[in-house]
């Protein structure tokens, strides 16, 4: 996942990664230490148990050999690769063996971090043997191997944790980056949207004597700027600073008024607007309904084709706005109400209109449905 980050995002990214990896390292070190101590203890217990089994077996052979008068085969124990062994009499003098170190016979187990020594006196003097001293010579190697295996497992897991941490950090910053990209695109689109009406006003006011056509163009451009301003105010102030005045309104009358206001726009594209409006009373803030209808109607004009058609029907408390324009792809319908989202790059816009429509519908519990076929048209239904 490749993500270009700004300087502040990089700082945040590395801070998150440092805290995550640092805390993970401390936790894993503590866990590894206790795991090592536990494994080491189990290891010692296993070695002790094995050594006790060996000395018990030797002791039994000594006793049996003494009682049966047979020869005790000590050579097979003296040639062991895991142990060193020696046999002592009651005076603690060495009889024979390959272990010549000084032994404290008062202790049963002697541990010096590198080896483990077991002193066994279960032979009770048979064959003159009073003590069997067994030393494990593989302990140091086994402990080393245990450490190496734990370190390798630790490094493997920490490498995995590092990869996960790196991925999580980028995943954490991705929404921020996406929002930044959306904001940058929004600023570009807003600049473009404002540039068109402003340019039209500037061109129309170049001459001292304005014609009716120039005046009409200025009115349309001023109205477009006003609509952009109202949409931005509504969306970014989240309607908190706007006073609502809900009244029982005849929606059909407001729709007729707004259609008349948009007449220059749809006539310019030679779009035929067909209406079938019945009187419908609904309690709503007038500005909210105008904003709701205008966004849907302006989209029907904007994304329609030359010589297209728009049908507006208000019947049985359901408002239908149908056009035969470019339509919306099926896989994009689920995202059309998201802020800044644009299902198409045609005809400008910056992805706020349908987001506003959705917000108003939610605030008044107006059910909204949309169906669309690409290159055939779109139908919006509002249930009041």
C-alpha cells in the first residue's frame, strides 16, 4: 500500500509506529523472559527426572549384580555422551569413574549454571559402592539451544509485529489522506465552479450599455454564485446557525416557482420539462425544501442531454423527478450521497448536492429512493 504523506503526516506516522513498536517490544521482552524462565525450569525438571531414572537403573544393576554374583557392566555408563559418572565408597573415596571433580556429598543436586550433578546413595554399599555421582554434560549446550530458539522465535514475531504495525499506521493515516485529497479536489472544483459565473459577470459588464441578454446572463451567474454559497453554508455549518421555520406549505406551488427560476438553464439545453403536480401540504422549512428540490432538479438539468426531457410528478405525497440523461452506474449508486463524491466528472460540480439532499431528508424523515440506468436516465422518488 503506497501512500504519499505530508511532513506532518509522516511525523504522526513515525510517532505512532514508534509507540506501537516500543510498547510491543517491552511487552514481548517481558513475555519472552517469563517464557524462558518457565521453559528453563521445565528443562531442569526434565533433566533431573532423567538423571534420577539413570541412577535408579544403575543402582538396581549394582544391587542385582552383588546379590547374583555377576559382573557389573560399568563400561556402558562410562562411555555415555550425555553424562559423566563416578562411583564412591563409604569413605567417599573414588572407586572408578570419569568424573574427578570435588563433590559435596551432603547435597543431592548441585547446579552451577553449566551443569547439573546428582548424588545418589541408593546402592547402600553393594559391591562396595556407597555413592553414585552423575553429572549431566549436555546442559550448557541445551540451554544455549533453548536461548537461540527463543531469540529466533522472538525476532520472527517482532518482525511480524513490525510489518503489522507499519500496515496499521498507514491504514490509520489513509482516511486522513483521503480526506485531504477530497478537500484539495473540492477546493479545485469550487474554484472552477465559481470561475464560470464570475467570468460571465465580468464579460457582461465590460460594456457601459448592457443588453437584456447580458443582464439575464448576470442574473443567472449571480444566482449560481448564491446557490453555491448557500450549499457551502448549509454543509459546513451543518445548518446549526440557520433558523428553521417549519410551516404547512403547498409543495406544488414552490416546485412551480423553482421550475420558472430554472427556465433559462433548461431552455439553453432545449430540455422539455413536463409536470403533473397535485396540491400537497407538508410541514417543512421553505428554504430546506427549495434546497432539496433545486439540487435534484439542477442535477436533472446538468446531467441531461441536449433536447432531453425531465418529468416532475407530485402525487399521493410522492415526488418523482425523472430525466433521460447520462444515468449513474449501478455500482456507484450506493455512494452518491457521500460528501464530495461525484459519480461522473462530466459537467462540473463538487459532490455536495446529493449529500445536502440526504441530510434534509433525514432531518424531516423523508424517504428517498433512486434508480438509474446508465445512458438512459435517473429517477428520484421522495416520500413525504
